[in-house]
């Protein structure tokens, strides 16, 4: 059974703080191993990648077979059943339409001094998208990573998607095709991150790497950051549901389980203003766990990290939610729009009882790559903005330099940067000569 907390209890604050601080991810110290893998790939390139793929994925590759051929991709895509293809196409269309609205606009203006200022946005030139293999091989993650990059205008997109034992998920390749990605490498782990960051004879380096992965992938992304950009370091999934008694307990139960089934370290929390409803949801979870296919994963997640919190009112629920800063937040209340105005920290908000979080995972449109482990306090989910960068623009005229240049010279002198000041003074003196 999960923890049951009540905000009116004298020891609530201590218990809630413990809940926030609980270590959910059993991450072994993999950094030394990852450092060795990255150094090996940098030194030996394709040979290292191929040997490590044989070791970890039990798959024999050559430089010529590191990537799927166009014929292989077409053959695998042809295996996708019609209903799954249609669903994936609908998801791709909706995700693309949503992200097209995120494209930022260039700006230029002339200020009161006469200086022309502004900025412009340009895409990164190349991006590498990591897609986990094996049991965590999700075509939806391909769409969520590749489509924003494509919309942003990234010229070269590659995917690294390991195929342990040679097992291929046709939906992953179809998702790549629908996202406009032609190059899919059959490699994974830290070696894939290193190859994308530093390049090999076969794999050209990229400018940014995005996508989820295990502890080795996360450690590798940390190590290559600075050489390339990364999206985020994602931890175990999480959901927080704020629900009143006007809901079906079974609906809320399956919403909580939708994240618990991801990982034994995932976390599902219910906050409600009705203790009886909270107990009914907990019982509904137990009932669902009796038949859930992934109960061996969802059960430990709910038992070890789940929580049902009873609060005095929904305003207090919003306050606690902001302290959790959840990856996914469902507002299953009578006025979800009003309650959402009190939420300042959440990766994604799902408004009303007819909007289960799973809609966001697949078909809603917003991105499902979201900040975890309370990082929604300071970061956002993946978007088009992750694949563009802003360049500022400034143009002085003689008049505007005369108006604001002396202040720049003054500040340069105050910082003991003589050449800075002289670069302004030389121009001001020329203007003064011309005026005399």
C-alpha cells in the first residue's frame, strides 16, 4: 500500500518533506564506466562502437550495417498493421501542428537613440535523437523528439535506436520515416551518445542530442554536454493527480497506474480534499493491480513511492503540487481552469477528468519529453525552442553612438578595460573632428 498523508496531522510537514526527498532512482555509479566508453569511442571510432554493440546488444555489425538501409526501413514499415499506421500518422500530424505554433519570430526595431536592435532565430545544423531499445522502445518518443527538430528546420537529423539481439520494432522505423528522418543507426548506450557527440568515420557528429535513456545514457549525456547541447537528464516518470470526490475512483486509479507501469522507480501521487475518496482510489488501484499486465512493475512503484494525500481544500492541493513540481499534473476537479491558475510548477497540465495523461503521451500534440525530479521548477518540456538558438543584432549610427557611446566608455574605464573604452572613443573623436 502507498503512504497515506493528511495535511492536518501534526507530523505532516516532516512526512511530506521526506516524500519530496525520497531517492527513487537506483543509479549505480556508472560514471567511470561511461568515461571509459567515451574515451574508447573517441580513440577508435567505428571499431569501438561495433565491439561495444556486440558486447551489450549481442548484435554483430560492420561500418556498412551500422545504419538501416533504405530497403530495410521500407520492409520494416510494411509490417506495421493498418490501424497502428493510421494511429501513428494521426499522432504525427497533431504533434507537428502543435509544434509549428511554437516557432519564434525574428525582431528588429530602432530605439529612441537611433540604434537598430533585434534578434534572429536559426536552427542547429544537426541533431542526434536517442531512442531506447528493448522493452522501452517507444515510437511515440521518436515523434516527440524528431518532429520539433524538423519543424525548427534542422538540416540533418539522425536517430540512434539499439536493436538488442537484432530485434527491430517496425513502428520505431515508421515513426522515423513520418518524422522525416532517413538515417537510423542500430546502436545504443553510452557508445551511441559518444559517437553522436564526437563522430566516427561513419557517423558525423551532431550539435545537439536529445532523448531518454538508462543510467549509462544519462551519464554519457552529462559528460558530452559542452561539446554538444543536450535536452535534459530525465529521471523516473511521475504523475500527480488532484481530484475531488466527483470523479470515478477507477478512472483515477488507472491514471495513477499509467505512470507506475513505466518503472518500479516511477511515482504516482493523489491529492484530494476527501479522505474517503482517497481510500476508494487506493482500493481501486489494488483491484486493477490484480489483472494489470505490468503489475510486476506497477505494484512495487505504487507500494514504494505512491502516496495519497488528503488536504483541507484545493488551494492547499495547488500549494503542495507546486512544491512537488510534477512531470505530469492532472486536475480532475470541477473547475480545472481556475485551479490551473494557481499552478506555477508542472511539466504538463491535463485539464479535467476527460483528459487522461496518456493522451499527452501519444496523440494530444504537446511534447511528452518533460522535466522530472522536481526540475519543472526551472525547466520546460522539449519543444521547437530546443532546436533553435537566438542571435542578437545591433547597429549603431553616428548619431546613436554619440548618444550612448560615452556611457559605454565610462563603464569600460570603470572596469579597467582600456581597449574597450578606446574602441568607442576613437569613433567619438572622429565624429567630433567632423563636427569642428
